[in-house]
C-alpha cells in the first residue's frame, strides 16, 4: 500500500464506568498498528439495556457510512448489556469476558456483577493523585509557568515539537507523576547553556531527542514552508541541544521511532522514578 494511503478505522471504547480501563488497554493494543489512523469514540456509563441499544445504533451507523467494521473494546460487567453490544456490526473485543471465565474456573468462585466494581480495588487516592498530576502537567506545560518546578518529579526538556507535552500528560495520567516541560528555544540554544530557571532544577531534567527528518515532518504539519520547519533550522537546534545534554550531563532519549507509551516507560526506567499510583 502506498504511504499516502493511510488505513482508517473507527474504534469504540465502551464501559459502565469511566471507560478509562477500556481506553487504556485498547490504546496499548492499537499502538502496535502505527499505519492505521483510528477514529476514537469513547462512550462511558452504559448501564442499561436502553443505553446499550442506542450505542448499537451508533456503531451500526458508523459501519454503514465507513463500510468497515468498527472495533469495539468494552469493560461491561452486566452480561445482558454486553450481549446487546455484541449484536452490533463490529469486531467486539470484550476486555473481561474471556479473562473472567478463566479466573472463575481457577479461583472456583463466581465473580461479582456489580457495575463499577472494576475500580473497587483502587481507592479514591488513586484518582486524586492522577487528577492532581494531570492538572500539574497542564499548568506547567511548555514553560508557561516555572514557579512550581520545585514540586515537579521530573522536567522534560527538548526542542519545540519533540513530544514533551504528550509524554508529560501520559506520565501524569497513567502514573500520577508530576511532570513539567520546558522548550529550549533558539535563543536558549545560542547561549549553549541551560536557562537559569532550569539550572536551579538540573537534577530533575530529562531531555527528549528526535531525528531531524522526523522533526521537519512534524513541524511542516504545523507551519509548512517556514524557517521553523526547515531542515537546516531543525538540524541546527538538534545539534545544539544534544551538545547541552552531553555537556551538562542530562540524561536524554531519542524518541523518533517510539510511541508515547514506549517513551514514558523508558523515561521511568532511565530515571528510576516510581509511579505515585498503583
């Protein structure tokens, strides 16, 4: 298939709760297919048969328009609701159905059918830590604010469009880690040294590196034909920032061919940071 022809498929994440579990597992699996563009539909709090019938109508309408079977990930506990969802014209990938039956056999006890019970083993501190971390990442995104860097677990740095923001959000959402991120601008790089605000927190810094070709492609999508997206500019910035990483002893990672999940895992491995939530 020519590179210009990208596959597109719709995917539904359905749950009787927040749909975070279905979405997290689904995205982890779909990340293995980078050549496919997924049109995501998140449908939480489906607890009644009436709700399920409406969802089936939405899935079927999507299938008729696109001509391809949508993918459906669900974490529905109620078997009647789940059976209705399974009647949709879709590829149904029930997260619990196969696993629950195996666990039931092994544990020799029947599972509960309480809606929302999937989160019962995680107390409210889990959600509080995650939400607090996400708020921190958003408040300290892109160098907009720096006065709370003393409270950060890690500060991601790199050139513009090197993946700092999505990595920060993923680390905060999935692991409850407080992440700030700061872009090193051309002015910063001309000095061949870290800005003062970063030098004060050097022990928390982690650098992201990216290949010039990849950076050009990403920047071109944002500002095609600009100096900002030119190969010479991208190459200059990357050489300068790599020099800073090496001279300052800042750990860094080339993320050119990595998914956000892979980047985040490697950052945790390299830094030794532990998740705040479990």
